[in-house]
C-alpha cells in the first residue's frame, strides 16, 4: 500500500507516531489530542532565509486550527493571561516564501506553551543557528523535527480555563526537542539533536546537545525511521559536535 503522506517532502526520512497528521502546504504537524498541541512538527527550512524578515514581515495572525475538533484543540483564550508565550514549533522565519506559508505557522496546532525567557532567548537563538546552518553553501536541505517533552516523574501543570467545558486544559511541556537532519552537497546526512528545559537557560547551544536515541525514548518514537543508517540510529554515547556559528 502506498503511504498517502509520501507527497509531503519533509516526511521523506520518516516521522514519529502521533494521533493525527495535519498536512500543511510546506510542513507537517503530528498532533496529540491528549495534550492539545503538537506531538511533533516536521519541516524543510527555506533556503537563503533573510534573518531580518522575521521581525518586520511575519503574519502574527494566531488562531485555532479548525481541522481539529474543538474539544481536542487549544484556543487563544487558553494562553490569555497565562504568563506563557504561544511558542512556535515550526519557526515563522523558516517558512516565509509565501504569505499563506507563513500564515500557517501561526495556527495554534503549531504552538506549545513556552516560558517567555525561554522562547525569546535561547529558543530563538537555536532557530537562528539552524537558519545559519541551512544557508551554508554546502548544505542542500535542512530538515527539522521539533517536539514538546513531558517528564512523567514531574508534575504536569496546565494553562487555560476550559476544564469544566472540555475536561482538560493545555499541558505545559517540561522541555523541548529539536532534531536537525541535513543533507550536504555530497549526499551525506548529518544529525544533531537538542534537548532544552522550558525555562531561562544559560550557556552555549552546544551545551544542550543530546544523544538522539535517548531523546527518542523520552518522546516515544523514532524520529527518522526511514533511515537505516547506524550512524544516525545508534546508541553512541556522544552527540555530534556542534556546527560552526561563524
């Protein structure tokens, strides 16, 4: 049987399991009905991104995703007064060639509650670093898988006012994951995976590099399950060295 999602270029190397796949024009969301937010997102970053674009031209039209039944989706009211940002998983500045392309990144199905001091600092720095990597002349394509992470040995708090009406609010992730897979001009694949707590963080981006295999165990699914390369899916105890930010 043909995989109906093979038409989505960003899924060519695989994706983790989820409750529902929401196919956008330029990226894909693996949605979690239970958590009322993405379980993961997968995208191919635009080539030759202009970094200043994200400040001056982004859509900012945050809205609920009506493809999801109301009782399983977050609304704007859940974030109002919560103290948390509507944190993009697919970064707005990664998808900016068309207005509709950028607009889709503002669907709440692409958002998770993020601490402002996390969202506006180190998370943004990581997004920017990925765009720098993507703009390297030897990189052909950059795939980014992003996922919220819940530690079930810790209390899970929520935002929102919908408990009585819908039975659950929007859970706040303890951390976030970005797994960055690039294909270079020699056809080689390289992989970096980051795990970052949802709070103000200090230090360098490379301090948050993690072993992909271990992070997959926490998220609950293989990230790149169509790649049969031991280099990507091994239990090596050391992450790949961070790419140059110069």
